[in-house]
C-alpha cells in the first residue's frame, strides 16, 4: 500500500482522478481519502458527489467515461456538511475542465 499525502493508494484510480482527490484531501477537516474498487457503468463525462454519511465520514461516487469508483473520506461529524459543500464546488469545476 502506498500513500500520497492523505490519499491511500491501494486500488487503481479512475483515469485523471488523482488531481481531484488531491484537491479534496486539502479540504480542512478531511483526514484521509480512501479510494475503493472501480466498477463498469454507463456514465459519460466526469462527476464526483457525496452519496451518504458513513460511521467515519463520507462516501463519494466518482464517475468517469464508463466507470464508477467509490471514494471514502474520514471526516469528523462536525465538518461533514461543510466538506460536502466544498466537494460539490470541486466537482462543478472539474466537470467544466
């Protein structure tokens, strides 16, 4: 297992998603970014969104051109709403890129 800053690199990553994860890792309150498995999907374009809270933080789904990847964040309960809002803004910025 490798680690780049707060990002745990145990699984493969969606193509081009590392810069997005690095930006998410820099959000105040995000302690760890843990990418999960990649699955095939019918998605087009790029999107990353918060889908639910977990016991330790937030679960995100990243979609990019035919694939989807779960991303787990370790975030304190008090910071989750603010972090979710920042992720929405990051997603919008990267959609336009």
